[in-house]
C-alpha cells in the first residue's frame, strides 16, 4: 500500500486558514501544521485528516514578511503548532493569544501567572523529578490544594530532530525516526518508511507487513502496561505496580528475542523489514498465550479494586466536545467519545486484513482512559495471534521490496500506542531535504492543562499517567 497525499498550493496563508476552517467545520481535523525554510520565504504546510485520508495544503510567507494571520483564533488545535512555528522560524502569527516559548528555551524572568486571586502561588514541579520520568517543568498555580491552572515548559527535551534528517539517505533516515520517540520506535519507523515507500512506489510484501504488525502490537502492549504501572504506583499499590512492571518486562524481552532489540529497532526498513524473526510463530504464540493469561488475571484483580477505581473515576475529565474540537488522538481521544483509529481509518501493514476492535468510552476521565487501554491490550493479543498464524503460512516469502531512491514528497502514518504519528518527507537527488515527524504526544499534551478543573494536587500523578504521553515526542 502507498500513502500519497493530495497536495495543493494556495495563494496565501489567509486562504490556507480559510480552507482549514472549512475542513474542520465539515467534521475533519487539523492533523499537523509545520514550516519549511525556503530561499523565497517560509512554506507553511497544513495536514488535514478526514474520511478521504490526508490532504496536504501549502502556503508561502514571502521572504521579508515577518508575520501571517494566525489560525489559532479560528482553529484552536493550531495553538501549539503556531507557537512551534514562532520558536523555530521567528515568524509571528498575528492574533495568536499567547506566544510564549514552547520548545526552545528563553529568559522567562518572572514565572507567568494565568490564575489570579488571593493566596494563589506557583509551584514549579520539575524538570528534574524522581525515577526515570522525562524532563518537563510543570508550573502548578494553586491556592494550596486545588489546581485552577497548569502551565508546562517542554524545551528541556528539544533536540532539533527535524534538522537531523536533512542530508541523510532514506535508508539512514529510519535510524533517526526510531529515536524520535523511544517508546514508539516501531510506530515512527513504520510511518516514516511508508512515506519513503510512497515516494518510491514500493509495495511492502505481505510477510513483512505481518512482521511490522507483530512489532507494532508488542510496542502497544509494553506502553499500555507501563501506563498501568504508573497508575498503580500513584495509588500506592506496590504489588500491582510490580506485577505489571514484570509483564511489561516480559513483553520487552519477547520483542528482544524476536529481533535483538527490546524497542524493536532495526526491524522496519524502507520496503519491508530487515530480517525474519529470530523465533518462530509457534514460540511467539506460546509466549503471547502465557502473557494473555497472566496479564488478564492481574487486570481483573486491579479493575476489581474499589480504592483504585475511586482515585481514577471523575479525575481529569476531558469533555467529549473538547476532544472532538481539538481532534484528540489515541486512547485520550477514544476515552472521550472519539472512534478514530488509524489502523482502521487508513489501514496499513497487515491491518488491511486483520480485524481491529476500536474501543471507545464517553466519560473522558482517567478511568475511561485506562479502560480503553485495557481493551486495547486484549485486542493486541488477538492481533498478535492472528499475525502469528498468518506468518506460519507465509513460509520463506520475500521480506523486502525494492525501494530504490526516488525524488518526491509524501506523507505516511501509523497508530502509535499514544495515537496517530505522521511523517511528511521530501527527497531530492536521493537525499532527504525535509522530514517532519509529528507525534500524538505533541498533539495531545496541550489538552492536559485543561483537565484539572475541580482536581487537587494529589490527582496530578493519576492525570499525567493516564495521558500516557512522551515528552521527547513533544519537544522534538
């Protein structure tokens, strides 16, 4: 399957904004907004998601023009995207409500205050925190216990990933894609490689598509189990945290036994996969069956623990209307009424033939986000069994199609454990001249500061864990 975007150059950013507004009003969503520095100005690119797929729109901010009419006042989901454009290129989106630095550091001076009133003060939480939690600074504005406002500083993880792709061959670029967001290495590699394959016109062999799917679902299992570990730890359930930590470790070890990397790195390459699995389908089926039995037993115990559920119920609710307005992705969106899953909306790899059961809830709270992940754990086991059975029938069929370097531009996608990942790539003279990877974490994290109304400081770890996002995937 190839993934070729419908591209269109519009005459101005104002015209682009109007098309984005019309698209969102018609039930679509803004999937990405990015910039590319050209000799004649800044090319702003919008990726629009809808039932027909991904549509790409371009508009040029001419050289010497310092600003353009902001999208954010009309399309709220552009809020962080336009702050990122301002950080990276210096262009000013006129009318944007708040252009504080997002992914690049600056001299902040006095901490910004958004909640005003007697007795309110700001608690700076992070960027260095306990354990192996990623670097982010939360600015908690509080009168002592309630959280009327939360602000975030992300730039501690900014690595300039997009610039790292430039000048690489498409074959080498997958190494950078895998390291953009470590907990979603496979999803990023698949989305990146699908964009490369679209440019080259390459169709991935079925056996390779199955192997990609196996690793994508193992990655989903590991990430969802990690969220459960963090929620159980926040509730002080030491036994549950240890049990689910061990289940996650077993998934990572199974991934390592399949390919030699606990993160599934080196598996997905342009045109297919790099090698056959190191263990056979029968051994994979046995390992998945044992995981299913033991994880299922512990999930039933955890979800029957009233004191645990009470900490999650009505905690950090994201209203379904707000989730739809923003186009919330992955379990965060599906816990708030969304039903979109890229594996079914725009199938790729072996998902074109395997049945994905999309789980959705309406409550939008931390419990709903957990319930969606619990459902997805069960479905991942089902998909792994299907894929393993199919692999047993494929024999020694090809693992990789010819993906000779070609010039062009395309978009690829994948459903990471956190939600939709998008890659937009340009190739000229056999080298990458532009590569934009947008993680679900970047798109979703902006919503987290909105869900604290009515919650207190001790709810903070439950809300953060229930979102299940990666800060490295946000800051790039």
